[in-house]
């Protein structure tokens, strides 16, 4: 909402973002966690969901100058650190009680909170999780332990989450291991993208398509990832993949549908009866599509980072 307020010159969207933050702050639990699921009373906290909300708290602090947002993010960060096992993996308060590499998406705001607030414990916890997640990457760049449940292949959605978490954490830390992990995975999935921009809903190791439908959320996220990888690493060829993904998504987008639940939304799957968010128009699909469109509109190259160990800290501003 904050990005759209600027990109679209619609300042009223800032007020919507403020209302979102107010609501999130009102439901934070005494131990720092946030309720999972849709935030209803009694819903169990989830590691990933708490990390996602921390992204909003960081935006509230850095863009809206709300000090209470940073305080909430710090409290949430310490809750995340409290739940972490010694090897850096989260196994408690996990979706389906299963560890997930895609928690790197939550590690990114944990790391950012630690750096902004000068909380070394949070930075250490983030590094531990990234180190564990690296052990799950295979020779092809694919990530094991990255599906919602262990016996299924990961959705493109969760693959993209893992990539973005490694990418932005690598930028913030100046650590080439994490950026290289993101680039390896990003190039691996780019190599199997269809000419029209389509990606399969799930992939097995070796980037073997394991579904006949597309996970539209994941396609949008990969557009974002490819543009960011191009910006940060200089892998300019990935911009072609990013824009191809956007072109495919536009073919599924209905701006004039008579049903307001459909008009402007993005379905979970294409066709809509695919396994990801079947027969639904999830709000996060539209969110990532909007993000990807704005990323492409405002695409600005930054100096490539051949050796992240020497990366300037100013790169953090592009996260």
C-alpha cells in the first residue's frame, strides 16, 4: 500500500496502511508473537506469519516514523529467537508442524530488525537460520524441506519465498553465500520457464515440473525475484524472465469482471482448480502481482555486487 501510494500518486493509500498497522499492533501477543491464520482470537502463532508481519512493522517505522512499530518488531524478533533450535532451524510453531526453508522470508525482517534496532541477538538468530537453510540447497539450486508437508513437492510460491529471503539477507549482510544461493535457484527455475512466461505450480529437485497448473502467486513472486537479482547481481538476462512472467499473469487478470471478488484479483492457480489455493482469489496473489508491476515500473539498476563481502551497506535501502 505504501509503495502504491507513491507509484500511483494515491496518498489515501497511506491511511489504509496506517489502519493495517493499527490492527496488527492491537493483536500482538504478550510474548511478542502474532496470531497465525487470519488473526482470529485463539489462533496459534506461526513463525512465518510473525516474520511477515514484521515486514509491515519495519515499513511503519522506516516510512511512517512510528516508533511503536520498531518496538513491536523487536519483541517479535526475540520471540522468533526464543523458538529457534540450536542448528538454526525452526521446528516449533510451524505450519503443519514441519520445518521450512521458506522461513528465510521471515529471516529477512528478523535480520533487518536486528540491524535497525542494534539487537545483535536477532542478527545472530537470522544468520543461524540462513546457515541451516543453505544446507538444504541441492546441486541444481532447488531447496529440500521447502514444501508445506514433507511428502509433496514445494509450490513455486514457497520456492520464491526462499529465494527472496536469501537474496535480501545477502544484501543486508554483505554475504555472497546467500546471494549466490538465490542466484543459483533463480537461474535454475528461469531455465525451465515456458516461452509464454508460465511456470509449473510445483517442482521436484532438478527443476522437474511436478504439476500441470500454474501457481500464479509464485509466478508473480518470481518476477520480483528475477528483477531484484538483475538489479543486485548484474544478471540482466533475468529481466526477460521477469517481464515474461508479468505478461503471462496479465492474461489471467480480469479488470472488467462483473463480480467484485474477481475483478482486479489474481486466482490462486491457473486453471483455478489447480492445487494451490483452489477456487480462491487470495489477497496475497494480487499483492505480489502489484509488487511485481511496480518493481518493473520503477526498475532501477544498482551496481552489481561481485563480492558481497565488500558490498556497501547502502544496498540495504533497495530491499
